C-alpha cells in the first residue's frame, strides 16, 4: 500500500508544479556584459595536513574516488574527475522488491548511499553491492544524500532532515522543515544547507543541526542549493534565480526567469545554467545578475526536469522533449542533440569525452561529448528519474522499479 501511495504522490507532484507554472507571469530578460573567468574556490575543501584548516581548492569537478553530492561538487557541475572504462559492463545489481528509486546515489570511500521512495536509506558496498546497513523511516526519500566527514545528510517527503553516521546508519540528529524535501544538501564551512517545499532554505550547523539562519522565497524550493565562493544559488518555483549571501542568508540579487523550476543550477566561471518548466534554458551571469542568453528547442517547448552538466566548451541537459542537448556555454548555440524514446528527467554526467544519462525509456545512454553520438547503451527495463553518480571507476544509477545498478570495467583497476 505504501508503494502505491508514493507512486500516486509522484504523479501529484508533477501536476502540482505545472499548476504553479500557470500562476506565474513571464519576466523580461536583460543581456549583460561578457563574463570574466571566476576563480572557483570553495571552503568545503579537505583540511591541511599540518593545521587542519580548510584549503581552498578548485571545486569544478568531483574527487575521483568520491561523489559526495547530488551533482558531484558544490558548484553542481555534474562533471566527474575520474574516468570510466571504454567498455562498461554490469558489475552488480541491488534490488528492492516492490521498491522504487527517484534519487541519485552518493559514493564515498567505497560505499554507495541512496534513499528509496518507501522510506529506507541504504549503504551498499561499491565493490560488491552487498548491503552494509539500512535506516528505515515511515515516509520516503526523493532527495539524494550528501556525505561529509563521516556523516550522511538526507531529507524525506515529510520534511524531516536526517543526519546519519556513515559507518553505522545510526541517527545523529534530525531537523523538521514544514514541507517535503526534494533535493540534496550542500555545505559551506561548518554548515549544511537544505531547501524545502515550505519555500525556505535552511542553514544548519552540520554537527548538531542547530539553525544558523533561514532564507525564504515566494514559492517552493525543489533544487539543491549550489555554492560558489560565499554565495548560494536557488532556482525557485517562484520564477526567479535567487543569489543569497552565505554569511547571513540575505538576498544579494534576484533574476526573473519567467517560470518555475525545480532543477539545480550548474556553475562554470561567472555563469550559472538551468532550465525551466516552460522550456527555456538559461545562461546567466551571476556576478552581474543578468541573463546572457536563453535556448529553446526548435522541436517545441518542453519542461526541463533535468539539471545541467557543464565544463569548458559544453553544457548538456536532458529535456521532456525526449532529447539530450549539447550547447555552447558562452552563447547557448545548439551544438548537438540526441533523441531518446521517452522523456529525460535524469541529469547527465560528463565523464571525460562522454556524457552518461538515464531515460524514462528504461535505458542508460553513453554519448560522445563532442557530437552527441551514441557510444554505449544499457536497457534496464525500469525508467530512470535519478541520475548517474560516478566514482572510483564505477557508474551507479537507480531505477523507478527498485534496482540499483553499478557499471564499470570488467576487471577493476
């Protein structure tokens, strides 16, 4: 009964976001000056060996052996630092009978962490898929876990945010928001950031869950907060991109985007990238808070439920038009597109010269980053809303029929 209820709720959530869209007026856009390349530093870096103080490091890619956040790094770039074998093979499957996954896995220190719609958080061996522990609640998990310093952070659809010990799954603390939590957390210094459908971004002390500050917008927050320097970005259901100061939670700037969105903004240099429910995909200069370009597919406007991945020379995103697009990050010009058989709500990940993404058609695709040509495909059967996580030579993705898949080389090196 619980699984049936959760599947009904999934359909309701899709309809409710379109209802929000109908009540939001379109906004004008401005074209700002061309950006300089930002120095992408982040205070969530590893500590110095000699002092324990944070070392600011470029945060454009995930650590090769870890995928600790929904989009791999604080900038939500969706880019993996490590590589995958040229020919991927299925290494293991972990199946939950009558289960369903919408979330994306986190991978840290050889352990896969993922929550399912029936209310369990699982810790699995990356090597074998064997279950290490399970933490069960009465609700369910849509959000991806975020992992930091031996702790796993994840929110449920009842609005409770959990901090679990990574080694045992034991609850360390919990914090209650007032509505569903859809997306992953992010980190800034000693704090953890999480958004809720109660239209509030919460900044909590990561070790205790104590509230530091909160920032409220005009409608739901469904995205993961993206962090760069001392700023956090929220793409909201109120039809605005919000730029917030991480030190005090105050508004720095807002950019009208004309429609709601629940996708996570991706940052490269001075630009932030994301799509909306009315089919516009934006490249926005976050320093000047101005829209530089927009892209809309020639096959007709379709909503974006997929978060972008971006690196120098390529921004790629899936769409409900059944396509994956490759765009020029500087201009928004379409470089290529790939047609799947059904909508793509899964978010792509860039791994070297390839792009990997799941589709509602039950397939996982590997595409050439330079032209979108298909170079690999796996037909799983169940569809994919969750996105790939890539670490330690493995790609992990979970399906809506309750199966976690791990792919890698035939012989791990």
